[in-house]
């Protein structure tokens, strides 16, 4: 969030200086007089900063995955792109929605501002929509009373930072029509949750690494205003080296 504040402030200041020089100082300057250094920098950098701000705030924003809560879908060291247009156009810094575009769908992977500490960004999967009843009992997820089908795939194996999860059970989860892989750790307790109702305008989020994810089971729901966008693409992976096999993968 700090970077966003600095970028927005730089664009505003640069815009003001550029306008002042263009419409006030330039007409009064002698033809052969050099442009003041401050104005020169402002007029040169303003268009670049404005483009960066527009792209980052309204179209697409890059993120790096710092934790293992979304294994096996996302790995530590994945650099991803987030579609900022998915859930409406919001003003930077104040996050006020100015154009309604769409709403999260169950199963989408979403970046959001952590409700407890809004300066932090989290990434999880949308499990519960407004009005849904959610339960998690003995490591089985229930949505509106329906048990979510989980089919075992086998023993999970990977390299790099994710090797700590080797030996976990990988499963294919069918989240009411949205299929994705999750991990279960038999050495961890279930952390049961009994029938919570998702309030209007809020969402229930869970990580795919079910026994190693700090999510809505522990800290509650995510308000719609906290949503930043839908994660859709891995453009780079660096974790003790570049893993080209992950580059270009779409996020499901």
C-alpha cells in the first residue's frame, strides 16, 4: 500500500508541476532560457508514472507469492498477474469503486487486503459467497450442506521451498463444478468449523494447502471492498533459481 500511496502522490505532484509549467511558466520564459530542472523532471516522468499508475490500479498488478498456503496451485517464488478489472474499477489508495464490472465466483483465486491488517495482501481461493453456509468437519468441506468431493491423487512431491510439503496427500477437489488440487497433511489436526453463514457483501476464503493456511476459518470473512483482483497468470518463478516449467501457467 505504501508504494501505491507514493506512486499516486508522485503522479498528482508531477501533474500539477507539468500543468503549471505548460500553461504558466513556459509562456513567460525566454525562447532560449533553459527549463528549470524540477520542471524538466516533472514533465519527463509524469507520463511514465501516470501510465504505471493506470495499469497497476485499473488493469493488472504483479504480485510475488511469499508463502506456501496455496500449494500445490501456487508455489513460493511464483510471480503472478492479478486482473484489477475483474471486480470493478476502484480508485487507488481509497479503494472506492467507481465502475461495477463483476463479482467473485466460487473457486476463483483472489488477492485481497487482509481484513485484520489492511496494509497486507493475502491470496486465497473463494469458497463461500454471500449467503452460503460453510462447514469444515474432519477435513471435509461442506457448502450449503453439500460435502465437497475430494479424490486422492497421490503423494505430493516438489522441489525448492515447497519440499517441506513432500509427503502430503494431493487431492482433486470439485468445488461445485470448479476443480482444483489441494494438499492435506495427516500430521495436522482438522481445525473444524461448524456452519457459519457468509454475510452479505463478504466472502469466505481458504488456501489450497488446507492444513497450512491461515484463512477465513481463523480470522473471518473478507469484505467486498478489500478485494483487489483475480489472479490469472504466472509470468515468472524464482526460488533458488528460475523454474521455466511454471512460467506461462494459467491459475485455476
